[in-house]
C-alpha cells in the first residue's frame, strides 16, 4: 500500500481500478524531406489543421452540452490559437525553409513556444504553454494517426476506473466524460488551472499535483481517491478500503438527504438566518441556482462575457445581459462584480508587452481605472440595467481607500451623465468591495467608512497572504484557508464591518466547503456565496448548529498555531454535528 498526497480539486470519495493514460510527452525525431516534397508537407499540415479545428469545435459543443459553459469557454481560447498566424506561419516556414516534415515542424515550433511561455514565470503563461501543447497533440494526432482514448476498452463489470495520468490537457479532461470514470488523478497541475476546471465539472473526485502517482500505479491496481483532502491510496489494505467505502456511502446518503431540503430556509437551531447565495459566470446558471434555494447571486463574475467573446461587448449588449440577470432573479439580490481583468489571456494578449507577473501587476480595479473607456462602458450598462431589480455593485481587488473613492466617484459621474441623457437610473445602489489582499483586510476599519458592504474573496486573500501561487503544484500544499493568519484577517474584517453595521459576506472556495461552515458563522459571517450545486450541503450544516457553539469553535481554533491543528479541530466538530459527512480519521 502507498499513500500519496496531492491538491484537492473536486470533493468526494471514490474506489476503483487504475487506468493509466500516456506518460509524459515525447519529442519526435527531427525528420526532413527534399525540396520537391515540401509543398506536400505544407498541404498535409493544412489538412491536419482543418481536421483539428473541426474536432476542437465538436469537443467545445459537446463539453458545453455535457459539462456547462464554464468548461466549454476554455476551448474558445484554443480555437483562437489554432487560427493564429503567429503560431501557424512559423510552422509552415519550418517546412518550406528547413525542409522539416509537417509532424517535426509542429513538434519543434509548438515545443519552443511552450517553453518560452513557461520561462515567463506566471500562471497565466503556464496556462498558455498547456494550451499550445494541447493543440500540438491534436495536430500530431491527425498527422500520425494516433488515438488517445483508452476508455473504449473499459470493461462494464467492476466498480469503474480511476484515471491516472502524468498530465492532462483540457481536451483530455473533457474526453473523460464517461460513466465508468470514478475519479481523476494527475501528477502535474494546480487547483485552479484550466484542466482542473474542466475535470472538476465531470462531477467526480479529482486530485492534481500528486507526485509519483504514475510510477507507483499499474493498470488494474485498486485506487482510493479522496478529492476532499487530496489523498490517494494505491493498493489499499482490505481494512482501509472498507473504511473508505463506508465513508463514501455516508456521503451519498448525506447528498440525497440534503437535496430533498432545497426549499427550506438556512436557519440555525437558535434561529439565526444565514444567507446562502451563488457564484455565477453566466445568466443561464440562474435557474439552477434558484432550484437549489439560493437567496440570490453573491458574486456575478462579469469578465466572462469578455473572455468568451472575440470582441468586446458593447454597452447595449451588456445592458441587456445585466437586465436579464436581474429579471431572472425576480427581486432577489444580484451582487455584480465589475471587471476583474488583467491576469488573464484576454488582456495580456492585447498588451504590447505582456506582464511577467500579472497577478502582482495591472489587474482588476487597477486595470479598470487605467482603461476608463472600457470601465465606463460597463458602468453605464450596469446603471442602465439597475432599474430591473435588486442590484449591488462591487469593485474587485481594492488595495487602497483612494482606489475605492476614485472608482465610486467614476460610478457617480457615469450615473449623472446617464440622467442628463434621459436614462432612468436607480438611486442608492449599494457599492461595496472585495477584500482580497492583506492591505484591504488590515485597513477594513477605514474602508468601512466609505464602502457599503464587504465581500471577502479568500482565494486571492490566501494567495497574497502566504505568498503562494495556487496553481503551482510544488507549493500548493501551503495554500490553505486554515492558515492562522487568514483566520485573523477574516475576523478583523467582520469586526470592522460590525462596528459600522456594514454587511459582510465571503465568496471564496471555503464558502463551499462544509469543513469551514461552522467556523465562518463563528467568525461573524451571516452571508456565504458559493458554488450553487453545493448550497444544499452547506444548508444542512447550518440547520444543525447553534451560533454560540460556532463562536466557541472559532475562539478555540483561532488560538491554534498550526494549519494541521485547525483542520483537525474543524473536522472533529463536523464529525460531531454531521457524522454522515464528518472526518473519519481512521480512513485517512
């Protein structure tokens, strides 16, 4: 038996037989052809490009239908790349000028570009490198006649398979939509990269960044995957396997029970209401959110309208989309986050000189304040749509009081312009901010004087506080909300907001994790915004606890000095309150 640890991406427990996919990418031998055959190779390349483009579009359509729009939008980036002359023309030049075969030219050109992206040092460029290699794999598959899909040979009997791979591309992950796939484990990858997003949409446990899992596994080995804690057990003992099976059965019973209570309020045993709202990227997600009993939208990530389009949306298009969202919510609250662009392919591709470390550069509210025509266009659309429902506006990644004041003044200026033009605009729209960096959390008392509400974005807050790139598998184990510094920052924000009677919510990953639900209530949070599908699980915890007990737990764990101790205390309390989903340390 071998027990390995990786980065948890999608929760749950699975047991099944290992199915190993291919090993790390191999470089092709450099082959050449005489001058008279070079045009033939160019023609072969163009045919392969056309076939790869057709296959990519088909994959995109299938993924959108099976896994939803968030997973599918990643393929839009690949479609753009595959048509990019800056990538394709140098490949053709390798054939025409150096006499390389089409396959050798693709291998060499794409590998060199991927290496340049990796050398730039940020997660954005590592994602670009993976996109390039994904396209290389597709094109070589057309040129060399390879097939990558081993799932066709998965037997119908048995518990199913756990797919194990050194690395998956987003297209590979999407291809795993198969009723026999129970879980996915990879050696490379971070929790928030493109492949992880697609894999998580499969609805099975996923662990990435699990070092040595390929070398330690063979086809047919029994594998246990704990996607909640990032644990992988290769060839477990009978006793260990049975404990995990029992835990899996408890989780399944819990999910079934929680799903039957979607129409019930999330109120604690002592009568305190906890608002549970959803995080969305697209309007089409709202009906599903309401089916789970959400109180509204706590985070509408508006930048996805830009990231999934070849052109910038105009004001009328944005107004229409925002109005549709407000109307679909039928009076429920919509918290609209203004553009969080900058550390992404969209803006980096437009920049004359892409930033080497865009996560510490011109992003979010900084980018908007320096690109005011784009920002004002969005603000005009937001304000024109405001008359259609219950709207709040929120600025992302605010680091100084001056930034917030400038953004709010710009919003007021746009509102006055619209009124002067004869447009109706709602008055007294709450204007708040994301608390995502330590400087904002430390200055929460000052921000509470000028902001109408706070939303704590723990994903970035953790990253910036502990100086960890959450997409880097080498240090991702340090990326945890259980870090004592994070808990103290969250508490300082809730206290500052409470003194000014300003609403405060939390919208990072931990809002979706039932391990932290009692702690968040104990720290003073009364509003959580989370993945819509996980609302029933969190609601079930809320309905079984008392605020006083949560506050006692918060006092106890914030006095601890290690992440390990904090997590153990939280899991033990969850086990007490919710034994069907709790810790089960014997299994792990």
